[in-house]
């Protein structure tokens, strides 16, 4: 008997999908801020520092992936207890992502209760940023405040706190400088002046970015499974091809569903590709900022979380096309 688990989500975080609003009159946005937060010697402190310092401290990265936002990701993935990504642009670290029980994200800690996190910082319903004569104000929804708020630690350092709403703890953290914050636009934004944006990318660059995000989704999924006492999943190439084809078809055909009008259900698609499995599960999503954002979104959705943390699965395949994401899980059976 073959079991198939399917869970889907429309855009959980829709605000960054909205068109930015240009305000006609000149005005500086004001933000209520507490005193600057002291950052210790953890990975957050590397934002603004030279990439040479990253190499000196952590050695050569295990992988380098391009991104949608001009910088390239230096991936340190060998130790799932200390998973790190450094975003490097022109020899400078402009953003950092970290997850894992042992990674140093001072002044925070992965797994820290939300009460302690929000004692260190107090998120507002808006975040402001200034670049020269340009001013930006990001509006956070109630859901944003609860599970993915961004706070300013000092003039050019912001952190986004990914909270696990089911455990009430800090799941992962992303830090970035002001230019990167504005380029990524994680929330609805109103602005005065010019809207800073990432450089356009070619089709060839786009596929490389998608492939990198696929690998990051697998890595981060395995870190989360390890944190929850589960075995990491092995990548399965045929399953990944099925996932990619589904993401691509959803984008090109303009639908969002587990059932393809041409290829049928997940079970149909896997069987047609010659994948041998005892059970299968699927998460899909659309519109997220990047692979990091989508995994944290799945983690905070009950159905997707159950699939992601199902101990019976042994293999995984991920497909990203534009901003459509498909994550397929299987438990293998003998041929």
C-alpha cells in the first residue's frame, strides 16, 4: 500500500508581493528605537566586515550559491549544528543566515524562548531605513510580528528573527545591512525618493539561483529535522526532477495545486518518473523571498510542519522555478 501526504500553502507572507508605494511629499520616517544592541563575536557581527575575515575564521565555504539580490551565498553546511550562510558582495559581508543548536548568534540563541528574545529587542509594527536622501518604511502585519519580525540593532544592522510558533522559540536568524534590507523588501514598503532594487538577472543566472535555493532548502530542512531529533534526509535526484517539473508547470500554466492538469497527482508524477516509494509527501508554496523564507514558512504551518518532520521519510527532492517551490518527500521501497 502506498501512502501520499500532500500539504500546500498560498503565500503565507504576502506583504512583499505588493507593489511598493511611493509617497509624493518629502518626509523622514521616524521609528521608535531603544538604545543600540551590543553584538558580540557571533556570526551577526560579520555583517559589514570583509569576506577575508570569514575565510580566516571559518575557512573555505562548502559551496557558493548565487542569490536573487546581487550578493553570493557562502555556505557552511558540514556541521548541521552550526549551519551558516554569509552573503558576500564586492568582498564585503552584507547579510548572514544561521540555524543550528550550536551556532553563535549573540546576543540571541537558537532555541531561545520568545519571552527572552523579546526582552532583548522589542519589535515594532514598522521598520524604517534611510539610504542617502531616500527613506523607507516597512509595515509588518500581526503575523510578521509574531513569527518573522525585523528589528534594527544599530544604524546599519538589522536582524530578522524567525520564530517557531509551535515551540515558542527562536528557529533561525537573518542579519543584513540597510541596502540588503531594501533590496529584499521582506514586507510591504512605502518610500520617498528612489527604490533601491537588485540588478536584473538572465535566464541562465536564474536557473543557477534556483538550483542554489534547492540545495539550501534541503540543507535547512535537515538542520530542522536534526534539531527535532530526526535523521537527515538523503537527496534523491529523480524525486528532485519531479519537484522541479511541478514548480515549473505551476508557473507556466498559472495554477497552484498538488494535482497537475497534465501529470496528475504526486503519486502519478513519481510513478511516471520511475521513483520507487512506499509513501510520499509534498509541500508547495509560492511568492516567498527565497528558500530560507519558504522553509521557515512551512515550519510554521501545521500541515507542512508534519510533513517536514515526519520520521518515516528517508529521501527528499526539491524543485524551485521562479518563486514556485515544491518539496517532495519519499520513504523508499525495494525495487
